[in-house]
C-alpha cells in the first residue's frame, strides 16, 4: 500500500500527560531536535454539550463558493473519550484556503466507515495507518463523479460530529466511543479496498453489487467468482483514479445461489497471477 509522507501530524494527549508531535519525512530528509521542550496543554475532550450522531448523516455543509481546492494536512488529537481529526485545505497556489469546501459526512450503511465527501480537486495525502483506539486507517478517494471523499475505517463503534472554520479553512471531525459491535471490516490489500460486500455476508442474488476503491494498474479492476475452484462469473470495471490517489469503483456481477468465492483485484499481464482480496459469500 502506498503511503504519502510528511503530511500526517499526530498529537496524542492524555490527562496530565505530555503531548508529542511527529511527522513522517521522505528518506534522506534531515531533521532537527529542539534543544528544549514546552509543557504540554491539557487533554482535549469532546464537548459535552454538543450533538453527536450515531448513524446516518453526520452533517451536510453547503458552500456557495470556496477557494479550497486541495486537501492538505490532517492532524489528530486523542484524549480520554475523544478523538479529533483536523482537516486543512489549500488553494490552487498551495496557500491556506480561507473558505472550506462543501462537505457531506455520514456513517456508511454497511457500518464501520465514516465517509466525508469534499468538493475538492486534489489531495496531498492518499492513505495512512492511524491506529488510534477509534480509527484503524484512512483513505482519500476520488469518487466516480470526480469529487473526493475521505473514508475513516473505525476500530470500534463511535459517535461523530463535524464542524468547519474559516480563515484559514478547516474542518474538524470529532469521534467519541459508544457501545455496539462493528460489522466485519472491509477487505483490504495493498492496492484494493473492498467496501461491499463484506466477508461471510449473506446477499440476495442473482445480481450482487461490488464496490470499493483501488490503485490497481491503469485503474483496471477484475471481479471473479468461483464455486469449487471453477469460474462461474467474471466482469471488469475501471476505478476513478489510480495515479494521484485511490479511485472509487462500482459494478455488478451475477452469481449462482449457494456459496461463492469472490475475488476482486487485478490480473498480472505477465503471468496471469491474481492480486487482491478474496472472500466467501452466501448467495440466496
């Protein structure tokens, strides 16, 4: 899986503890260690009087105009009972934007993912392991309509709220834990994330929807179904991007009733080997 360096700043604060910051630098980049340190601020918890959402749409913020064209730095603050993700935006000239883009945030119906649609053109971050108590990793994806979204794959059930700021433009996603079990996580390989269906799912056939995002070669995505090792269905589709970031894909495949092994990924043009994810489905 590709990583974009430099751009994820992580701040971890505990009650009465210290705050540290780190950034991943490109190989060969020199770093300087400060000769002294400052005292850490108090841990930042989620506001107690704010409205948090458990499911469905978290927020929809419409901007009539915005100079935000690129998703820049993402910062993370963690404290007991709260995680805060700060999204910064840049103009086409790589300067801090003044007005955030239109934003639409929701919990996906499949569960386990917070998706934030953004009316932007580019990103300086493509994906990142997060590994906080609430979030496992995140991906920045170009959607099929040409806009972009960020998917945060949750590590446990959470509530969420979204706020935005101007001058400079920013968006904050706050998460706090809640009771409840997450569904099976999305199947993930180095160059493909299968959001739907999930492993061991029971789906209504014969037509099954397949969707996610990929960075497969030339954005080609192969979907292959087998029963007892015999290929019973095959289709190809194209992701929305693969060069600058992850690209969304969506397709359908007709499957026979019963147990099916579903592969989604790519086929090597050199030797025909398959690379991607495979899961077991029950089609009824």
